C-alpha cells in the first residue's frame, strides 16, 4: 500500500520514464509561471534520489539541471527497483530518521509492510517537509500532510473515499518509539 501511494503521489510515471518526467516538469513550470511561486514540483523519484545522494549547495535552475543529469545516469546504471530502494533507504522522515523502515519502526513500532492506510499516507507526506511535519513535534501539521495525501489519492482513484475518511479519523503518533535491538 505504501509503495502504491508513494508512486501515485510522488511520481505517477516512475515505471515509464527514464529519470525525467517531461510532462511533470512542463506542468510544474506552467504552474510556476502562472502563479509566480512553486505550486507543485516536477521532480521524479529518481531526481529525488540524485538530490539525496548529492545534497545541493544552492537552489536554482542549475541545481535542477544537475539533478536531471544525475537522474539520467542513475536510470542508465540501476534498475527501477534499485532506484526505489535507494529512495526508501535515504528519504528523510524527521530528526535523525532516514528511510521508511526506520520511520515506520520509530513512529508506529511496526515494519512498513504492516502499515495501515493512515500510516502509509503519513509516511508519504513526511519527506515533503520532514522537520515541519514531524508527528512527534508537529502533530497538527503532520495530520494535515497526511490528509493532503489521502485527498489526492481519492481524487486519483487510488483510495476509496470511505477508506480515506476512516484514515483521516486516526490520530498521528505523538512520540517516537524505541527502536528494536
């Protein structure tokens, strides 16, 4: 469930593109030109892996072009499963948590394969703004992020409205759990 929501929310065409999603970049560029600020991003999961592997020293068009070049190189060298594995291992989830397994264990005390819909949606939302949406420090923001993911999943037909409504009623963890030894 987590992987389906992640791909649908972050990179719908992950399995089809070669590291760069020109449709998503065009959409994001048009939204930026129309609104005057970033409305949505055009980065693919592969571009995000490139950024996680080599954190940028600056922001701007040059940095985005570098990430695009690295994404093409990653796609040439690694399989889609390997790239997804890199994302799942490196993505930030607040504080010192990196990787979905660490986040799942710390916030919910369970392996990612056992996440329910609410938990999966929260973990998809967290890397968007890991410091500002940490559920153990900013529960209201975390719930809003989760609910945004759920709303988009309903809109795209990935999740039924009734299931999303049940997931929205769940709370978010207010403390981290001890990691297993």
